[in-house]
């Protein structure tokens, strides 16, 4: 479907007065343009038109584009400049409070790629006129293909607002092709596969570092079931050379890890899910030689899963059995042990026109030794639009830690501490970040000029 406005822009204005320049600069330009082979091209080059909006500021609704995306590679789809360039029949503003239509774009991982949810929220004279459309992109789709599909959905959703605006008489709708009603047959039965491998090497006279990693996963997602298996590995090596007491000294740090994870989930309606986790991993930093894990789980979502791109309130319970073996004897005099633990996590995700908020609280413990090996973790982030042009970003986490059962027995060397080769004992861990941004000036942001890049 093609939706386009008729010629509503009018003739471009040309022939604006040229600014005065310094005499010396004028002489240089005159000499340059009079050079052979350049004069004709300079004279034939058309004078660039002045930048102008697609439509008159009062003729079309004002739109604010708000991207709150998640999922692998989702941020690439929200190309604001591309949206402004393609949707020529609207006026775009840079603050939501100046908008007649708030366009809230959210995303999440889907079966074979990304599911984008586009919420159209009417304001001012369009208050109460709301809608929600969805767009699905495959993980193998090119970035340009995803951008085009997202813009197509945006254009379709904006038509109900155009129908109530002065632009209605200038819009035509056409179908260039017949619709194909044949049902798509999936020869892969909804399975998606991905492989990745990479690394780097850098160094200088006194040091060298190399890093190699790889990842492979397979995923199958349908409304009734989700299956995911993943294999990942990494190896890092660092070499340092220095002089101590007149002697040349070299020190090498090695880190290796690999893990296999599996997940199987079954849908039990709009609010319940049941499934199980399984895994195998090894990690030199955590003194973990080999760990086998299995955990059945049950989840309840207060909100329907169909509303998950805008709001989620999930409670997830897991009962986990693990069999661990260690590279070196632990502080509890163990080289191997079997463990039983349980955890309960509460996750809240909200994405609204005023911003977005996410928080997660998880409590877990081992059943051995009267539950004294436990952990409590809190994580959260807040993106808050305070008032016109001003935004506040907050993020942080805090964990109370009493379950480091794999800690190596004995003291660590200074090199192991400074290079973080081995995990150290701790009773807590925290992180906090804050950011504040303020934008002011013209409320309109229709014009796109790619010259000299974003600089």
C-alpha cells in the first residue's frame, strides 16, 4: 500500500541574498573558480534550496517520536532521520509536550527476530484517539528492510489522524499489487540458528593481549512454546614484561570459560508459564571446573503477555539442582559437591510516554546449612522526562552476597588480584549511574541534512 500526500509543499524559494565576505576571501574564491575545468562546473552547479518543512506548520498534526527499544540490534531500526524523511506529511517536534501525536515505539525479541510495537497516543485536539500496531522483523533482514517496514506501519497508523486534519483532501491511497493470500509454509518449523566467532590481538614492546570468543544458538518460538539452546566460549590471554631489581620479569594471565544453556517454556494462558532451565559451564575466574545444572520453573505475569512491550509484572520461581567440581579446593574444603537451591524474582517493566522504568528483585538461597548461603539482588533503571526538554536517567544495582561457595582456599597473589584472575570474597556489590540532559530551541525537527555526517 502506498500512501502519499499530493504536492502540498509549493515551490521552493530560490535566489536568497548572498552574504558578504572578506575581500581577501573573495579574491581566493575568484581565482579558484576561474581555474580551467572548474569554472564551467561551478557556474553550472545549481544553488542549493533553503531547508523547509514538508508541510506548513499549522496544516498537519505535530508528531513526537519516542523510541524505547530492547532486543538484539533493535536500536538500529529507530532511525529518526529516516522516519522524518519518509513521513513527509507530518510535522515532527522534539518534545512530547508540543506534540499532537505521541509515537511510542517499543520492541522485544520474537521467534526469529524482533517484534516492534508502535503505540499512537493522541493529544490536544486528537486526545482519546489511540491505536497500537505491530511489525515483525526477521533476524536475517537487512537494516534498510527493517526501517522500511517500520515506517510503513507508522504511515498506516497516522492515517486516522490525517483523516481528521486539513491534509485529508491531499492524500491518495493505492494498492500497487494484488495481495497474496496463500499461507506461508515454514520448512524450518520456526527454528532459527545463529553462529558467531571473533577475536582480536594487540600489543606493544612490554605487553600483549589476545581475545577469542564464539557463540552459537538455536531458538524456536511459537505462541504455545519457546525453546532455546546456546553454546558460548571465550579465551583471553595477557602477557606483561617489566624490570624489577635489574631483572627482566614476565607475567602471563590466562582466562577461559565456556557454557551451554538450554530453556524450554510452555504457555499456560495469558498469565502463566511453566518450563525448565538446564546448563553446563566452566569458568577459571570462579574456580568452577565443571557445573551441571537443572531447574524447573513457574512464572506468573500480572499483566497479559500480549501487553509485554508496554508493561510487565512477572514473578518467577525456580528450584535448581547443581553438581559442581572445582579446579582448586574451596574455602569449605570441597573439590566437588551437589547443591539444591531455590530463587524467586519479581520483575517490573513499564514503558509510557513519560519515560520508562525497569526493576528486578531476586532472592535465592541454598538449602544446606540452614539457608545461611543466600543472596539478595536489586536492579533498576529509570528514564524520566521531567518537563519540556529535560530528561533524567538513573540506573543502579545492589546485591547482598553470602553464597560464594566456589571461592578458592588460601590467599591470592597480588597479580591474581590486580588482573582479576580469581574471584575474591565479598559481602556486597553495587553500581550506580546518573545522567541529565536538557534540549531547547525550535520545537520543529522536520529538516534532515546529512552533509558532513552528524558533526
